[in-house]
C-alpha cells in the first residue's frame, strides 16, 4: 500500500525500519539508524533484521544505543520527522530501559 493511500485505521501501513527509527528520534540521522540495524543493534519481533525491513503497527522492537536498551511496541507509522513530543506518540515502551551493570 502506498503512503498516499493510507486509511485512518492504520491497517497495512508500513515504513522502512531505518526511516521509522529516525522519525521516532531514536537516532539523529537515518545513516546512524541504518548502521545500527546492520550492526545487529536492532531486532524486530525477536529477529535481527536489515534496515530495509518494513515496520508495521504492533511490531516489537529491541534497540540498543550506546549503553541504553529500549524495548518498544510500534503504535503508529509517522508521516514525517516531527518534534520529540510527536515522535513519542509513535511507540510505547514495554519495559523500563536497561543500562548494563
């Protein structure tokens, strides 16, 4: 389904993983998001994936960034990279973020 053909229910909406991570402000640039996926620092539904993997509403992401680990559930597919308050609405943290001991 093309981005211009999205319906209000969110069904069938997808976005590349690297774009989603950048739009949701987990990384400062899309290339950093791509590198993180390539380096095995991002898992979707428990699987190591490439940056080109399509993310859907309901997917569970595990993101390791520097010394932080996030486990989140995708709640929406953003149309743009907006302010942080808008980006925060795109996901829900499933557990507290982890820092290594």
